[in-house]
């Protein structure tokens, strides 16, 4: 994996990876992939082979996650700062306009880019991503994590994230990846997101938008996906019936294929 870094305007080191398997004589459009909370860009591995054949795919590790720097405990944590990191990465790479695809909290950044930096955003693809975590039980996770530990808590609640029949090896890998992150920062991150909800702002998303939603969403209000579709002027909704929250993990291939079909339909075939 070709891991690179840049230094954000507040001097935090942000890691990212570029995957580009497009035809070398073409100038591809760029697609930014942003991961969920308690995660890293590695968890989006299954999407890359599909997307990187037609797009220059950039995967960013959100600050405090993966290979990106963990900010000091007394630093300000805000969705605006996280979004600014992504915007600054587009500037660092010289990308004027791009597609933005995010899973769960990673989709928050895609939404914020589309709302606040609309000239940058060709399309937004949101995988299991609602407008914030305020209407969820996520705040109650923190005392359980502190009492039991992160890995035991996630194992106990794994059915919220993966359906029965998921390969146990995939679940163990998921737990390994989550537990590589800084626990104190992860707790701060989750608590911050539980205070946010911007449903009233999604109408400002004017780009073509695709929402890929789990049909059996146990984290927060699943009806929010339909409400988002109604409010976003140019929005398509695909529901994976029976899907649990982590469809971006255990159905990553399907998410990428649906995203590609949407992008081809709305923007044309990237290659013939």
C-alpha cells in the first residue's frame, strides 16, 4: 500500500493512499474514499479494485485514526476540522473537483463537503451514513467500553454491525483493525458525533447523490435514509434488505459495484 502523508494547516499529519489503475493515456477523475469511525482506510480494501480501474482513488485516514496523527487530548475536535482536513487534501493533490464516497462517519465528511464546498463535489455517495449520530444509542457505548474494553464490547454487539453467517475471520480482522486506534481519541470522536445532527442542512446538497442504506439499521434511526432522499434534490436510495450497519465492510464489493453503476449512469463510462 502506497501510504503518503501531508501536514494539515494545524500541523497535524494526515495519512492517505492513492490507487490508480486507470488507462495510463487517460486523465481520470478523482474519487475520495473516507472511512467510518473506529476505523482506517484499510477497511475499504474491497472497494478499491472496482473503483480504481475507472477513477483515481484517494483514501484518507481521518485524523486520530489509522496512520494519521492522534491530536493532543486538549485539542479541539470538530466536524468542521475533520472536513477541513479533507478539503486541504484536495488542495494538496491539486484536485479541483472530485467524487466523494464515505462510509458511516466517513460519509459525514462527504455530506459536509457537498454542503459547504459544493464547487469541489461532483457527486456524493453515502454508505450507511446519516446526518450525524445524535439520534442513536452511541453515547451509551462509552461507559460499556470503559467497563469491558473495546474489543469485548464490540464482540458482544457484533450483530449490530454484521449479520449471522459472516465469516468469523472477517470479524476478527475487523476487531483487530478497530483496536489499533487510540482508545481515548475514539471515545472523544464518538461522543462528539453523538451531539451532531444536520438533517435540516442536507437540502443544500445539490450534486447527484447516492445513498446505500442497510435495511435493518440497528444504530440510530433507519428512517433517516428515506428522509434524506426526500430532502436532497437529486438523490437515489438503494436499500440492502436485512443489511446491518457495516455493509461497507461485509458487502464492500456490492457497494462499489452499485457506486460504479450510479457514476456511469450519471457521468458516463470512464473507459470503453
